[in-house]
C-alpha cells in the first residue's frame, strides 16, 4: 500500500490499521524519527536524486504513509505496479492548514520542541528529524515552515498533483 496523503490526514490511525490487517510493517513519520542516525546519509543521497538509496531506506516495509514517504509515491508506484495508492484527506484545506500549522508546520520553536519530546526522541535524533522535514518539504513550492507560506494552497496543490499522477483505478481517497 502506497500512501500519498500528507501528514495530519489520519495517517497514524491508518498506519495502525494497515499493521493490524497484515500490510505492515508500515513506514510513517513516527518510524522515520526512530530510525538510526546513519540513515541520514541515505536521505542525503535521496535528496540528490538517488532512487537506490530510497529503496534501501524503505527495504523491509510493506506499506508507507505520511512524510517522508508520501512525497515519493510516484517512485513507489513504479516499483510496485499493482500496489494501491491511498490519498488520505481532511474535510477541507482550511481544516488541514489549521491542524498542520499547530503541529508539523508550527513556526513556534517551543511547540516544535514539545512535539519532539512527545515522540521521546533522543537528542541525537533531533538533527535527523529536522533533516527529514527539510527533505520532505522540498516537494512543495514553498517551505511550509516559512512565514507567509499559504498552507491551504500547498494542501490543495498536493491533492491535485496526486490525483493527476495516479491512475483512477489505483487511487483510493480516504477521509
């Protein structure tokens, strides 16, 4: 199962369901934050366009949801021609933008640090999380962590991108 939905669209709940239903292990941002720091070197290669590095990172996973995997859905589609693509969505772009602004795209340093503590990250993984965020967000026209980024437009553009890329017979939209 290939997840193309952005974070804050129910991906954590869906990850649990996929794991229970036998489509796991499922790679998710929560998994990415727990991976060893040496994986950063592979992500640096991914950022430079190395698809072999991407395959190494996701080796052993049977599904993927959320950042950082969702931004690579097209590559996963090439490698898994029969796999369905799930686009998780919110009721509206406004609702998603509000949720994302309070959490994953919070511009508040205090809030971002609290989120990291919620995931019980060792201090050595904080750099890794920040790097993963940077790699993940490069697919967007604007950096969602920058002041003035239109999160509603970012979300709507992403949905349009996925819908125009994935053939209808492979795409499941889940709200």
